[in-house]
C-alpha cells in the first residue's frame, strides 16, 4: 500500500504545473524537516559535538556499550541473528571488545534482501518509535534495497552530519542548492526552470538530469540571482558545474560552501571545483544503511565518526603498493532492522598517522566507493548518478550501464530471479524517468559483471573515460 501511494504521488507530481511542483517540494521539505529535526535535535547535536572532544578511549567505551546493547537486542528479538549467534556460539552480553565481532560472518545487501523478514525485530526497546522510516538505496553494486530504519537512527545520523558541517562554518538554515540524482523535473523538459524550491528547507533542488552545455548558464544565473551561499551534491555533477563556471567566466561571489557526498571524490575533481567555483569542497561519507560515517575535518583529513557506528576495516589485498580495506559497519541505532558486520563494498586506504586537528577518529587516506562516469544524452547533456535508475528495483542483484555513443546505453544486469516482461517494463520506465524517452536502451543479462583490479563494480562505464 505504501509503495502504491508513493507511486500515485510521484505520478501526480510529474503531471502538475511548475507552481504546484514548487508547493509539493515545499510540503515534502516540511515533512522531512519534522522527521529529521525533531524537538530534541539541538540536544542531539550538542551531545554529538561534545563527543568530538572525547579521547579515543572514551569513544571506544561509549561505542562498546551501545554495540553490546544492540547485539543483545538482536539476540532476543531478531530471528535471523538469534540463529547466527547460536550457530557460532556467540554470546552478546559478554562482549568486551569490538574485535570479537570477527567471530560472526559478514552480511551484505543480497543477504538483507533474501532474509528481510527474519532480519526485522519482533519487539523494540522501550522509548523507540514504533513506526520505522522506509529508506531506499542503490549502493555500490547498483542493486536496489528498501529497508526499515528507526527514526532515532535517522536523527542521530543527521546530528553527526551537521556536526561535520559546523566544523566548516555551515549553520542550519543556510540556503543550499543541491545537485543530485532525484527526478525534480521531467526528463523530457527542454526549457527552464530546471529546478524547484523547497522553501521550508531553504533549498533549491537542481535537476542533475538537465545540466549540460546548453543549460549551464541558466543554473549559474540562478545561483547568482539568488545569491546562494552553499552548493551540495555529487562530485561528478558539482565538478561539471565548476567546469561550466570556468568556461563561461561566471563568478559566484556569494558562494562560500561546497559539500560533496554519495560518490568518491578524486583529487582532480577537487581541483576543478576550486578553479571554477573558488571554494574548497568538503567531503562526507555516509550511506542509507547508516553503518559507517567518515567526515572531513578542517585540515582536510577524513576522520571515522567513531561514535556513530562500529566500523571495521577488513584487509582486501593491495593495489599500487597500497593496502586496501573493505568498509564493514554495524549500526548502533537501527533497532527495527539491525545490520551487523554489513559489507558496504567500498574500499579505503588508511593513513599511516593520525591528524593534528584535535578531532578524534581513525584517519582514512582515500575512499574508493561509488566513483561514476556520466551518461551522455543525445543533445550533449551529461547525467551523473545514473545508478539511481536501479534504486527501487529490488529484482536486480547488480547492474552496470555501458555507453559507446551519446543517446545510447546498454544495461548489463544480474537478476535476482527469472526475468519477466514486467521487470523489463519497470526498468525501461525508470530509465525514461531519469534519462528521457529518447535514450535508446539495450538490456542484456549476464552471469557476473566485471570488477576493477581492486574488486569494485562501476555503475557506469563510458568508452574513453578515465
């Protein structure tokens, strides 16, 4: 029923006039603000900021107490984990150190989809909101996943996120232009505005599906006219915006903050953003599953948010003389569906030394997560985060978009079961929603998709891209 209502609202939005879409975006913005920033949000944020002054020993003690509580809850109330603990002779109440979790097997997105019912809690601790939030992710493999999240987990994640933003001078209520993968404007729309306003959230939602050589000036003029101080988005899209600003010689004097998320950030992208927008971008690593957070400090180093989740770095071989580690996380807040030792599929390298900024946390040198190429449309526009196409298609195990020519793509996929005409139609509809009906699409099923030398699956591969 929830999914049917969501589809009805999406259809209503798609066929509404622009003024009504502004209103609907503002109503949704108000709903999200109330969901994420409850009456106790200031207290949550204050406590998060206090924890950033703690020593590692204090953080570890704090984390172990929360981890033990979550594991005991999982043993008592989550059928799947109860069986796993019994099979491995694991007793959560005796946990003294995080390394003891290594006795348990890793889990991943495929397991969560397959065992979804057994992974949901049959009872909840006192004080936890009864109704969860349903969240969606496409993740590293391109496979869709929907899962329940405790409201408390969502709010804690936002508190940690705003702590990082405060480190860099950002304040709640700052007007922000977001450049991401959500469908804000119909893909076939050819005239501006290519954005919608969320007034309660003080946010301009920029369509990433319409940005290109012929439309870039409209985006930059909007940022100029409204004196937007903050741009947030996917690195692939924000760096393209910066390139356009440099090429068109457009200055944005009001712009003071650029934050990046949802994709890995290359050093070249950082340089392009500084050159085009005149602002040093800041990076935050998080994910819908909320099992690991890594935040950039004022010195430009990436710190693990040790108080947010239990994060393990599992050795994954080496590349170019560097030791690689898989990011494996355990949620400390999602009581509705605990994720224990969840393998995110992302790889990192670790710094040899800590950071002298004064903030705690292990330091990550580089994150190799969802590093995506752009899909080029027939009219020259380039769309980032095309992997969002698969976000709600949970019948796909993993997928990759391959492109040789503008306006044409091949989708290679591994299905979770027999492929049907209904699956084909849903996939093509999702492509049309994000890339337009003019995109020519070939769908091919494979047994396995190729990985990079480091074992990563790229969402989008374009011939000639670096």
